[in-house]
C-alpha cells in the first residue's frame, strides 16, 4: 500500500475519535480509535453505506452482548457463541463488511459483564469512531474515484503499449517481460476496482443524468479495451512462439500489432481532447482488421497446427482492434456534446444491452 489520502485520513480520524472520547471523559478511548480504522472507506457512497450498516449491526450486536453479559457474564465460551450468532445475522442481512467492527463491539460490551453504564460507554465509543471516520472521509480530501480512474487509465495504457510493441518482435528480455506483465495485471485489477467505485458513486449518489451515463459508458469501454489488449499478450505468450511461422508472417503480425497500439493511442489522445474529431479512422481500422484476418487464414490454409495456434493470436488481436474502434466511436460522440444527444443515447442503449451495468 502506498501513502495516500486514505492513509492520512485514517490517521486524522483516529486522532479525532481519541480527542472526542477524552473530551467526553470516556474510559478506554482506544475502542473509538479501532472503530475509526475499521470504518474508513475508499468512496463517499461506501462511507455512507458503511455508516448505516455499522449503526444497524453494532446496535444489534451491542444489545445482544448486553443481554448475554447479564445472564452469562463474560465467560469465553459465551462470548464465542454470541460472536457466532452475530456473524450469522450480519451474513443474513448481507452486511459482511461490518462483521469485524461489530465483533469488536460485542467483545468489549460483553467484557462489561452486564454493567449497563460500562456497556453503554463502550458502545458509544464505537459510534464515535464510526462517525469520526465518516466525517473525515467526506470533509478532508473526499475520495475522487473518477479522477483516480482516469489517471490510472493512462498509466495502464503506457504499460500495455510497451509490452505490445515488443512482444511479437521478441525484443524485450524474458525476465523484464514477466515483471512488466505482472505489474500490468495488478494495475488492470486495480483499475477495475476504481471503476466499480466510480460507477457505484455515480449511480447511487447521483441521479442517472445523460452526462453521467455517458461517463460510465465511455469508461466502461476503456476498461474493456485494456482487458482485450492484455488478452493479446496472453495469447502471444501461450501460442505465438509455439506455432510454425515465416519471417514474413512475423513482420506482418508485428506491423499490425504496432498499428493497433498506435490506433489505441490515437483514441486516448482524442479522449483527452488533443486531436481533431475524425470518425473515418475507425472505418479504416475495421478494414485493416478484416484484411489481417483474411491474409492470416489464406497464408496458413495448408498448415493446420500453425493455423490453429496463430488463429487464437489473430482473433485476440482482431477483438482488441474491434473494441478500440468501438471506443473510438464512443469518444467521438462523447466529445461532440449535447447537440449529438440523440445519437449518443442510441449508442448508449445498445451498449447497456450488451454490457449491463447492474
């Protein structure tokens, strides 16, 4: 984990919860600090949902712990039984994320052995920690998953570009390729998580307005295109070098892959509004893609083993180009603004049918 806003905010939330606890003269303020750590979330929507869920499960857990403490004291076996019951209830309510902090509340409340004043004190400490984390998360450096997603998109694309440009030509060292590919896979996984946070915030905290839907559709396609580029790397690694090839075919695959990554770069620059609108590039890429597949099949029609392996690589490259072309058209419509609203909405309707957001 790298140092960032969430790390800083966790420290601030812990400090705030401790100060509030000491100001109110509560004993064991460390309980509030622990609750603040558990309650810090990576997005505004998750913070709000976590706050509501934690209030429900912690209140329920504290009530069960108080009753159990009155009749069963703080016997370890009894605490374990109550913890099991609380976990089952949280799972039933589909609030798995709250289990950790709720169990902390159960244990510290049961430790009071039925003394209502101490039990209430410790329950309130948990609420102080939860509330502190929520306030700090929305007031100080509020999470911006959209900005984080866009920044990470460019980082992932640069990693993908390096690998695609060198993988077929076999220029890159094997150990460097493996290391860079692992980093790319980790970055793509993180990118998917950032997209999920961004989509959730946009759908849950805002009304589904036209401009916001456009954001989701374009970013979803960006993520899909990067996934397809990564699949090309997997296909080349597993099948390309095991197939019988000619030097001419190597050069042809390398040129087409270079064409694909340049086209992807072109679309990214267009999304950043650095290039003039040009919808003809998508049509040219579609023709090039089809010509590539036809040439590959015709050249290898008599070599079945080579054809089967190279067909997998070629299909992955074709799909990558196809998805890049779809991204290009979406970006074109996205940059044209409200005057093209009807055309964009038609494209969005098709996209949502193919890739449901829910």
